């Protein structure tokens, strides 16, 4: 009986010693402010004004000199408003990753979606990307705390040096169809014009110029992702297909995917589509004008 009791105690202590997941609670992701960030509701996709609201998470970045056209290795850290580091096991895996960084330049013509890897120090993550333009790049973090199981956001900026002073041109008018190599991408709104504060239904279509098969493959557990930015980069909207099963393959000749979004204010917006064509990630921009 003594040996059995001793063995049971050893097993009990061993299990108590093992890590049990996040050390943070739901209250670590709340802020005492009227104008505070709200958790994401995937069934009601909204444009999140990340810059103008108080977030319970602080995102900071550390890197060497960043130059346009050159690979940049950076380190970001996530901490709660009370200063607690947010470690790997404090975040859930959502769309195949624990942390998504949405990086966009001032002209909105360079958008990149990267996935940092955990560093040795808890709460720190490392990633690499190559900025195409100069200026102050804005970095939005998209993640889901395990303590809340609800999507949350944070942001920071990174200055990129460039020898060229010319800013990349943006389209003068709405641009809803883009040709990339052998493919044509289209993103159209079923209601015209797009109006602020009203839910918009978007249809995303990919075709080949020769009418052949489109080799559309899943990317992050869906066949396409859309990310919308306003010209001031005050926030973003991360959109996923509205199909009941996002991994159900669409038509191979003319794949179509439906999205919804609510834009809060009038103005010019860019919507970047991210797809996987035959194993190669492709990013395509569409420009929309939203009226009052």
C-alpha cells in the first residue's frame, strides 16, 4: 500500500509539473476604456479601426536597418496591457498559424502576409520579409488568445529606407479586375455603389485566359483570403469565404467564392486577395470607392 501510494504521489506531482497551457486569463485581454477594441465576430466581418482604439495587447518591433528591396529580419513582441508576455501556448492555432502579420506600405501597393516563428524568449517572434517600397510600413497582428478563443488585433510601424523618393502610383478609379500572367482575377460587389455602414456582398472569381483549368489550392484552410485597407491605414478587415465548408473545392474552370464585409466610412479602399495557384502564393489588389 505504501509503494502504491508513493507511486500515485509521484504521478500526481509529475502531472502538476507539466505545462497546462496558457497562464493568462480572460481579464488579461480587457482594457478599461470606452473606445476599446472589440473581439472579432467571424459571422459578422467588420472593418476593425485598430489604430484609433485601445487594444489590450501591445505589439512592438525590433529590427536592423530596413531598406526597400532588401530582406529584413525583425523581431516582434506581444504583451498584455499589464506587461505580461504572450507566449506561444497563450495563442490558438487559427488558419494553420498562431500569429498572422499583415504588412502594408503607405501607398497600399505592397501588401505581405507573414507568419512569425516563436523566438527563444517567451512573447517574442521572428520573421523575414522584403519590402518593395520606402516609407513607414504598418504591421497589423491578427491572433486569437487561448483564454478568450476570440480574434484580437494589435499594430506597430516600421520605417523602411529607400533611395527612390517616388511613391508608387495607385489607380485613379475603381479597379475590380486584374490580369496576372495567365489568370484573370475579378472581385465585384453585388450591390452598387458600395455604401458605408451597409453590409456588402463580394464575389471573387478566377479564370484562365485560355479557358482552361484553374489550379486553385487551399491557403490557410481556405481557397482565398481577402484583406481590406483604407487609405489612412487606420485598420483592416480580414475576410474569409462564406461557404459552409471553406475547404470544399470550388469549380475548377471558374472558381467563385463569396465574401461579406461592412465598411464604416466612405473613401477609397484596397482589397488584397491572397490565393494559392499551383503551389505559388499570389497577391492581387482591387480598388473600391465607398460612398456615404
